[in-house]
């Protein structure tokens, strides 16, 4: 199997490495010549055997759209494009239609695993035609961890299903992190009672109901910095979490834990909360409660 | 009508003033001799006609308990003690039993109105025996606003009902403030669209579905300081809000808006969030996402 | 002043009535000939003096778009169209651009007051050019309650500001209702303590911190049906609440109370919760906890 | 090592079995003679070598208190009592003091692992004196899973630390379950997109960021019943979740995801929501929105 891979950032580069370790031939292209295998997109396409397979691994939104449009002009009937980035599933319908005009098939692939994927393998959720998914199975098998295929790969449905599944995955991920984080604060707050916070988390790694990979990562972080003194409580969000809430709203699905998780991140990035200024102002008005003056 | 009033702080002093304006004779006692009408608690009791009525208006918890215990030793059968402070309703059962041993009746009164009560009147929720509530009606009528009695006074039930109702009132109050505060932040955030935030709130004072007294207070605050620049987003909580959530937990009542309101206050008081440190640490571990270093 | 009014449903009809009571001439058009003043849209336009003013009061989304498009073909330079429906503020930009092509000015007006507006007046938040807003002031003054103009009317900004303000107003409204509703459940749950739930709410109408128009409506509802036995706990949402959360997400504004309010409505409409099925299944798997069998 | 074990319910019985498999001698006592090894509590005590070790594994609250009181009368200086049940950590201080009067040492042990613990081992969090914890290490080692001790055992602090840690563990557990459950509902809702919900969860078991033991259990549940049609969305809570929120309130720790999880359970048990009746009534009052009549 020989595929083209566009986008050799953190994720793209480790995917290229893992694919090669597992005997998939990869020609990689990136705008950065230092990491690119070829000089131009045309070179990439020329290097591939037909039917050509191009895996796109670039930032979602405008950049993904541009790349897919460019690629669509270089490929033809029977070829296939896979979007493995974190695109919104609604973009998939647009991209699939664009490519279908030229007879190019489209697969959307949600990829989970982070920086550990190169070593451990990536979990894959894909959407698209059975024919293309079947043909690309050697690629998916090379990327995913060893073990039974169905424990790290799913053909979740037609176009869009892969990214929809990944979006939900990320919503869950946000809420899982929030769960451990609230627990961390509760343990750390009572240092008169709990004398060993990292050790308490560590003791949950085997046998406990809350054991998980995220727990292991938290233990690792706490072993490096037991009170997390070197880290500020400032947390970005990359968009998928918001999409999950938007989809929940569109479908009347209550997601109180997921939304709590994303609002906590918003708050973490505020120097001062306008809403809480308003509450402080109100308390001052009706109760004569003192307010803290901003300097 | 002639009653004793113990505790002449912000609330006690304005209640004394309003009672006197409405022809109730009040002998006030406070540990601070500058505001007290009499030198000692014994003097207060001696000044009252029988059956004696003592209204206690001191901080809830240990101080209220101490004062009620002291008073119980100076009063006797047929007298009545009213706790008008923000006591937890569960304390009422204890206090009522303590007083009942000496034949003293007990009334719990939830009082709402804040610093505006002296002028506007206070809303009253009371619990206890019909006999004592009826006998004290001139006091309640003097304290409450003009207008139909049932629009500012309720005999809500037996002992505990007054403070239970006040506790729920305060839980509602927290959530109402949070509602306006979230709206304020949404309006203020889009200053590219909304050019007049104070004016928008002000335009809701008549005719709109969200008109309320709290809205009027917010308008007042925004007229004094349109972007609330002088106020820090730091908000205390006085305990009743927490009790409301505890009661909700004890009775399996879902209170997501009330709990959101109190958690927002907790967050407002944190320099840095331990929970968000943990989330930042986790993202760093699995995704190589940069963390902000605490200096 | 003489304006045209398109859409004579519940809201449109009461606005027509209030305008006429306050000496604004109104020609109304509705697809339903029983309530319409004229037979066709063309008749409506023909009836108006120049510059012509057309107030659109139809369901937001596709219908509003269709009506505005039709109207744009019948009006010309110097005329003005007002969208007084519950449109999303982002639609305003589209509609304004569409009309601007023909020299027609556009005003967006958020209208609050519900079925009580005909009698009490409506609160108005408007966006658009100062020139048109000024020219239409007699219409706004006729619609709004008596009292100082700024307490029921705001020119909040350029096009979009009126509907943005109304959207936030409705987000607040959802959370206010949720606040009282949680309080209702807490009072009703402890009927061993609170013997008079309607009376407790009623006693908050004067003097209390939580007094509001919604509180008065709740008192009215409870006086008609003290335990709300005739009403099912099933609550629709009309869209604006969702938009508020979407805007909060887009602008990284935490809105935990507003989102709790909308999720509570979603839950109210579920026969059985798929999420809670999953939690029940999980508890059964790890703890052997019994599950309730669905019949 | 030879210990006494009081309480041979689901958890107690599997602990006895695991201890015996790992060469700890156990004399078990239960009020149910069918499962008890001895006829009376006195027999249990008599069977133990000195210093005597008694592990109590009975329902928390009144029953645990009664058992510990009874045991305190039969033991003496140098003996030790372990409470391995789900007691509130605040009870530990009372029990420790009670036993200390007779020179008996007290250890509190949080035990996680559910019905799978007998086979996999239990995760243990203990509080108490180092001397007793050290002496009892063979018991802890027999109960916990194989692997490094610190991955399934922690001596978290003095008396109370074990149950405090377990309480936080359960709060986390609630929120983790809620996270997966919200994800489940989002996947199941869009069956037009996601054609294989169980397969999607299964594909997260290896390589994904959200992999965990709870995920594996959910996969198992979905393999048995892919749409969970046989299970009602009705979820009990056993108390620890509530304590976690209460502790969060007492310590001003924001726990929005944990509280969302417990409120979701409360809602799952309501036939009809009183709060939502109130919201429906309000909407009907101000907007004339139709309500659903309860039959």
C-alpha cells in the first residue's frame, strides 16, 4: 500500500512514522520543506499509484477546505481522499459533494490518541463507502494499536459518521477531564486530611472503578509536579467541545456535564468575570454588601 | 404594642426605625452601648410588659443560639421569642424545644428586603403557632410594606417554616442574580453590536417579561458605573445558598441553576483554579498542548 | 402616522389593537382573510403613504425571509421595513443587505411582553439607523407602556442590536423561570414544613428581593391551581434560548444557569432518558445494582 | 494472618473469598446464619488471635455505628477495627474516638472494585496510624490486585482519609458515568448518521483518549442490549455522591460536573417534574403557550 499524506505537523508526522513502521509506503507533503518528502502537491500526486489515496491531516475549517479543493483538481475517478483532521462533520457533506463531482470518493476519519499515538497506535472512527473503507483497511490497520480490530476501529456509517463520532468522543473527553479535575481540587483542598494526593490517584490505577488512561496521565503529571505549582489553571479549547454542545442543542439532548466542562474552561481564561462583577454590583445595591474595588 | 429587639446591626437598626415609625414601641439592646437603648439584657426584659415579646436579630449559628439561651433564662410562660435572623431552619427545632421547656413560645421569621426595607418595608415569612402569630400581627404589619397583607406576609407553617421559606427565597435570589449577570456578560461582550448596555437593561423595566426589582437595582448600578470598571468580580456567599443546595440534595430535588449560581461565586473567589490546573496538566500530557507557566 | 403590519397572529393582532388605541393608523395584512384588513400584500402597500413603513410580525426563519423578500419587491428608496418577530440577529444582516440594494432601510425590533402587551404595552429593543428610528418614534411610543421612554425602549445599536438584545433577554427569561421553578419544587417537596406554597410566593410580591413580574404570574398560576395538578411538566422551547447558548459558545461566555434552564426543558420532554439508561446499565455492570426493566 | 470479618453481603462475601484465596484466614460473621462462619459475635472474637483484627463491612450510618459499638465492648488494648464500608469520613472521627477510649485502634478503608473485585482485586484507600496500617499490610495485599502496590493501595492520611478519598472517588465515578452517558445519547440520537453505536464505543477501547474500565463495561452492556431497550432510565444514588457535593459546598470547591451528574439521577427518578410544571405554568401565563394537561 502506498498513500499520500498532506500535513506533517505533530499529528501528521507521527502518523507517517507509524505507517512506515507498519509497512505502508507514505509520500508526505507539507508546506514546510524541512519535513516534506516532495517539493509540490503535484509531485505528491505523481508519486502515487492508481487508484490514488490522499490522506489530509491539516487544521480544520478554511485550510482543510482549501487543501481538499486543490487536491480535487489533481485527482480523478476512483481516487479517494481521507480527511483525518478534526473537521466538523457538517463540513464532510460539503467536501464529499465537491469530490463526487469528479468521481473522487471521500472518507472522513476521526483519529484519537494524541502524541502517544505513534507508539501506542491511534483509535479510528471512519465514515464513507464500504468499498473505500475496505480497500483502505491496510492503512487503518497500520495506524491503530495491535489487538482486535474492533477495539480500535469502527466504520461508523456513511460520510460524516467518522467526524461525528470523533466530536462526541471529544465532548466525552472534556467531561472526563473535568471529573478528575474536580476530584483533584476536592482532594487537594483538604490537605489536613489527605496527605498524599498523587498517591491517592495512583492507587486508583488498578482495581478501582475510575481507572482509565486519563487517570494514568494525571498520575504522571502529579508525579512530575505534585501540587501542579508550575502550571497555570488556564485551559484552551479547540472547537470540537463547542460543536458537541451545539449539536446537543440542535437535537434537544441535555448535556449538563459536557457544558459544565466547557464553561469551566471559558472561566479559566478570564482575568475577571463580567458576570460576577454584575452579581457583586447587585449584592451591593440591595444588601449594602461590600464590593472589592478593582484597582 | 411594645417589643424588645436584640441586635441593632444594619438590619436590626432599620427594623427598629421602621417599627417606631409605625407606632410599635421598641426597646433595643445591643452589645454596642452607642446604639443600645438599655444597658443590659435584664434591663430590656424588665422594660417589657407581659406577655413579653423579644425579637432576636443577630448573626445565625452560635451567636443566635447563645442569645436565645440567655433570653430563655429571663423569660417565662406565655412569653414569646422571635428569631428574625437568617438561621438555618433546622436550628429552629432546637430553639423551639429549648424555649418550650420554660413555656416560652417560639416564632421563626424570614425577613427579606435588605437595606431598602426601612423605607419600603420588609417581606415576612413566619413559622410557629397561630396564637402567637395572631398576637404579633401588629408587629408584622408595621414591618411589612403597605398594600394587601398577603402580598408581603405569610404564615407558612409550624416552627421552621419561616426560615425554610427564607432559605428557598435566597436560593432563588442567587439564581435570579446569576441570570441577569450572564445576560450582562453576553451584552457587554458584543460591544460591536450592543452600543448601550445600561440602556438595554433599563428598557426592560416596563413591559418586558424580565422586569423585576433586581433588574432595577442592576440598572442603578450600571448608571453609576456603566462598565462596572470599579467593581471586582469577586462575590461572597452568606451560607443560605449552600443550605438550599444541601436541602435539595437531602430531598432529591434537582437544582441545576441554583447550584450553578453558587459555584460561579466560588470560582469568582479563586486566584487560580486547582481543577483547571489539573485539566491543563492532562491536556499537556496527552496532546502536548502547551501549558501556561505559573510565575 | 400610518403603517402596514404583516402578520396578525396572537402578537400581531394585539399590536395592531394597541397601535390603533394610541392613534397610529394601521393597515394589517394576513394570509387569513378573516383577520386581514386588505386582500393582498399589494393592497397593503398601496394603502400606505410615502415613505412607506411596513412592520413584519411573522414566524422567524424561512417565513420572515420570504415575506421580506416579497416586500422588497414592492417597496422603494426611502421606505422602511421593521422585523418585529423573534428573528436570529444574524438574519438581520442578511435582510438589511437585501433591502439596501433597493434603497429600503431596515430596522430590527425585539418585542417583549407576551399576551399582556396589548394592555400593558410592550418593551422594545431596536437596532438600525438613527434616522429611521427617530422617524418611527411615534410607533414605538404607541406600542410601549406609559412612563419614561427609556424604561421600555432602547435604540441598542446598528442593525442586529435589537434582536441580539431580545435574544439575551430571552436567555435571561429562561433562567429566571428556572430559578422560581426550582424554588417551587423545594417548597412543594417539604409539605411537612411549608403548609402554604402559593401564599409563600405571594408574600414575596412586596418588599422581597425576589419580587418580579414573573413572580406575580406564578402566584396567579398557583392561585388557579395550587399544586399545579392540571399541568404536565412538559416545556417547549422556541429557539431563542438555544441561540443564546450558541452565542455564548461562540464568544466564550460561561452561561451555566441559562444552559441548565434549557437542558431542564429538553429533559422535560423525554419519556425516558437514553443517557440515564446508559448510567443504569453501567451501575448494573460494575456494581450488580438492579436496573428497572422497561416493559 | 487471621482476621474477623463482620458483614457477609455481596461485598463482604467476595472479600472473604479473595482473602482466603490469598492465604489470609478469615472468620466471618453475619446475622444470616446461612452465610456466617460462627454463631455469634462473641464466637468471632474468641476465634481470633491477639492482637485481634476485625474488619467491619456493613451498611454505613446507623448499622455501622451499632456494630462498632458492640465490637468495642468485646475488644481491648492493641486490637484494631477497620471500617471498610462506605461510611462518611466524618463518622470516622466519632468511631475512632469511641474505640480509642478502650485502647482499640481504628482504620478506615475505602474499597473500590464492585462485583469484579473478587476476581480482579479491590483498590484500597486507607486512613489511620502507620503502625496498624503496616501490621495489616498482608490483608491489604491479599485484597488488592496483583501489580505494584502503589497502583492499588494508598495510605492517604490519618483517620478519615480513606473514606474521604473514597467519597471523592465516587464523585468522580458519577461524573465519568455521566460523561459517557451524554455521549451515548448524542450518538444514539443521530441514528441517521451513526449506524453502529456499540461499535463506536468499542473502537475507543484501545488507543483513544477516553479509554477506561467504565468504557469497557458500557461496551459490554451495549453488546448485550445494543439500544438498551430492556433498561429503564432510572438511576438510584447511594449517598456518597451527595456527600461529595456537600463537602464541595463546605469547602467552596466548584463541582459543576459532579452536581450535574447527581441532579440527572434525581430527574431520572421523577415521574413528572414539579419544577417543569411551574415553568409550563409561567409560559402559559405570560405567553399564552399551550400546556400539556395532566390526565
